């Protein structure tokens, strides 16, 4: 028996049915368990689907990342090449400032400028 501390009233449990359980209660428990089992299975399947989707998205992003890294490397190489070509070209163009080299420089300069417009790596 339990007592309520506020007003000292005594409560008791309802009398049991002598150990017998109601068949309706058993059927309700079985139904509730089946519903719970089905809900748990659906929940697990949803979780598996979410995991699969995240895994596929992760793989896709990894592939995109690798492709972008390759592109960055290629563009870095292109920048290096173009910087080298520009530095060589600037050395030749500085000869234009010396009038006695202009005739010689002009024909050579035109050929170099044509080569600059169509570098070899564009023909891959």
C-alpha cells in the first residue's frame, strides 16, 4: 500500500483476476507488438535508404573534387607555361626600345607573336 504524504490517504491496487489474463488483452498486446515491429522495420529501411543516398552523394562529390583538382593542376601548368612565354616575349620586346634593332626585331617579333597565339598545349 502507498500513502499520499499530503493527506495521509491510503491507496491500494485493484484486485487481480486470480492470475487469469483476458484473451482480449493478449490479442491487443500481440497486435501492438506486430504494429511496433512493422514500424521499426519501416524506420530501419528509411535509415538504410538515407545512408545509401548519402553514400552515393559522397562518392559523386569525391569524383567531382578529383576532377576539379585535376583541372586546377592543368591550369597551374598552363599559367607556368604562359608566364615563361611572356617573360621570353618581354625580353624580345624590350629590343623595340632600341631603334637600331627595330628591323631585325620586327620580323622575328611577328613570328614569335604568332607562336604565342597558338601554344602547343592548345593542340592536344
